[in-house]
C-alpha cells in the first residue's frame, strides 16, 4: 500500500483530485488531497499573510499530523512550487516527487519568474479581497487555459474555483537542503502540448530513468484524464 498526497494548483482545491483519488483508493492506497489556505473550501481564511511559504507549511502539517512517511507527493501546476518546498524541508518523509504538468522551480525562482507572461496577464485582471491581492478570478475566461472542454466539467469547476493570492506566485522559493532534495526520485506527468516548453535536460533525465509520461490532454489533466493520471501514479511504487 502506498501513500499519496496530491497538492492542487492555483485557484483549485483538493476537490480537483476527486476522480483520481477514487481510483487510487479503490486500488487499496491511502490518499490525501489537502486544500491550501485561502482557496477552495478554505477561501474564507484568505488574508494578506498567505504566500508560498504559508502553503508549504500547510502540506508539511498534513504530513506531520497524519504521521505520513515514504509519501508519494504530487503537485499540479503551481503545486509544483509547493511540493518542491515541502520536500526540501521534510525530506525524510518523502519517497517520491511527482510533477503533474507542474512548475519545476530551482532555488530562488518564483512562479512569476517561470511563467512571466501568464502571471502578468493574470495580475492585470486581479482584485483585492480581505486585504489580499488575488488573481485567477473565477469566470468563463480562465476555463480554456485549464484545457477543460466538457460542459459538465466546466459547470462543476465553475462552482468550485476561487481566486488565488498573488503573493504565492510572486514569492521566490528558497531551498535549504538542495543536496538531500536532489536525491528524491522524481516523476513528471505532463501534457503533450507543454512538453516542448519544458527544461530539456530535466525531461531528458526523467525519460532516461523511465519517469516521464505525457498525456495528450489539457492542463487540468486530473480532471480531463483521471484514469490516465491514476494509471501513471499507480506505477510509481514499483518504478
């Protein structure tokens, strides 16, 4: 039995993993899908204090209070920033890192550094809620960027997406244990369309190790292709 912790990306909550989590649990595994503070069902906790470090602590507390070890820690999109920070500070609890069409930061990078044009466009349409600058406002416009086309899925998502605090995207990731972090195996599950835009050396290393899988779908691959994502995740404990 494996233990999975699945971290959502910007504007999403743990709800986005419902379909993937169901498949993993039916296969007999433990699955945790924490929602980060200030989004999803925790949007009522939004404040100007919430940044990348805050979200990293969110996940570390789940690992600590649930007594989780040898975890397969996966992050989608912005969640790649979070899981990298978590693995840096809680290395002893992480058995494997999985980047789900996610940011793959190096020390000193923010998501705004990695995706400057997308973050600038999002910030131009932002707002202020509870004293916090928020971006990725829910509405029809963001949906194409998530690659979701099924009308039922769009309706479902629209009822759950929330704005996201911009500080999370602007704050740079500061790593303290890069050597230990580098020893944790990594798997990359990416959308076929984003593969050409990713770090060639990182992708080549993952491919050579048999830890790169691409799925021909939109960015929210856990919603549009949950069976394919779950199939990849199920292969990790034996990879």
